C-alpha cells in the first residue's frame, strides 16, 4: 500500500484575546508546518514499533508533541525528533495517526499519517468431521441461522422471498414465520434475550421482533450494507461485506465501535454470516469454503476452518449456492452448518488438519 510519507496540516495561531493574532498569522501561517516522516514506511505487523520523526518549518523541533491512535496518546521526549508507538496493544487494520504539537511561539500544529497494521498470528488451520446430516429446505436462500435451545431460526434473502422461519429443530416443522415486504432483501439474524434482530442488505434498515411470535417491535438504521449478525450478550455484532465488524449498542441501536479483520497477509473481506461462541466471532467468507474465527478485541484472525466438499453436489439436480449459515447450540455444544439453497444441514465438529 502506498501512503504519503510527509503529511502536514494547517497551523492555528491564537493571540491573548483568544482571537487569531494578525501579526503572527501574517508571518507564519503560510510557512510553519508540522512535518511527519514514517521512518519504516507505512506497513507494519502487530508487535512492531512505529517511529515518527516530526519537525516544524525549517526542521525546528516542536516544544512538545503527542501522537494519538486508537484513543491512546504517545508523547515524544523534548529535544528529540521521534515519537515511538508500540503496536502490540493496538487493533489491526488501517490507522490514522494524528499528531499534535506546540511550537516555541505557543502556536499549535497538527499533522496526520496513515499506517496499516497486519496480524502477527499465523491462524490455526482446521477442517471438519461430519457427525450427522439433517434435511434443509432447498428453497431457503440462507442468510442467518440461529439455534435457541430446541428452536431453529432461519433468515432468508432475495427480494420477494425474504422471510424468517421459526422451526422445531427436532421435528423439522415450521412453528411460525414472517415474510418481509418485497422491496427488502433479508440478511443476518440474531437472538438476544426475548428479541430477534434482522438486517437487510442495502436498505440500511434492521428490524426487531418478539422471538416467540415474530411480531415486529421496531426498526433501526445503519449507514453500511447489512450482511451477518450475531451478539455477545451485550452488543449486536454486524458485518457489512468488507473487513469491518461493527458493535451496536442495544439501547440506542447505534454503532459504538468498529474493528477491522486482518490476518498475516492483510484484510479479510466479505465477512458474511456470523456466530459468537466462547469469546470469538465465527464468520463465513462469502463465495469461499472457509469459516474464520476472529478475536473481537483486536480483529486478528485466529482460526481458518476449511469446509471444502461438505456438500456432495455430484448427484444434485437442483442449483445450490455458497456455504452460508453457522449455528451453535449452547445447551449441547453442537455446531451446525449449511448453505444457500442447500438440501442438507450438517452437524459438524471442527478438527485439526
């Protein structure tokens, strides 16, 4: 990735009255700059130290300066030109580092630099063992899959075919269902308490239902596409088709924070259907046979599960689509996986390769 090495920002000079000092402004505003140099380039691996060399116009050093990234401040030692930022405790992804400095004449300067931090963890490589095969309605374009005790909830997509089905998991019969208006493309679902939450793809609208009756209780909005949805018991966790995962407050239904998902190579995009299990976020990677397990604190990929050949398509006569749908049954510790338009659902165990 290519980013400018030197970046500058405008200088604001204030007089004693709190208003711009015209004399100082006339002298300095067009010449005084805070300059930032990334001595080791803009790409880093978590654990490496980012070193910034800073200076003002004519290579003068500011009297004081700090760099701010991920809400943390890193100060430079007066008389040196460097600010060192350890990345061990920072999340991964694209970062904007904002540097604030105070010059000898009291003026404030600000500059910015862009860096990219990749994961330092080589993901554990896993595959699967099929424990049981179950029927799955091949009309379901699976977007969200959730097990709540003995009840299976499945959210389906496609405009004019999007719905939520509440299913007796043992008997495999529909208890109740609700269809979305034809202009909505249903996406991920999750259950938290007595509520079921559902995303839509490009409408930027989510819906809240009573999980028993599927009666609609409300709506919420978001500014991205909606793909996968899960929760950690406190927040909704949403993917948007990129490498980003958003954490949503369940009271305000507004995004609180966002992480970026990276492995040792770079960003992991097209994160789709999600499941939160034992402190990790599991995500289907759209149009692949991979499921990844993600650290929700850092965004680092910790596991890659290869699900190739889960469905034998050699004898199928109807079209099937991609792997999508992860459900974890907390009461039994069982995993279930399916795909869009698949005739089967599989109880699986994740095992080492």
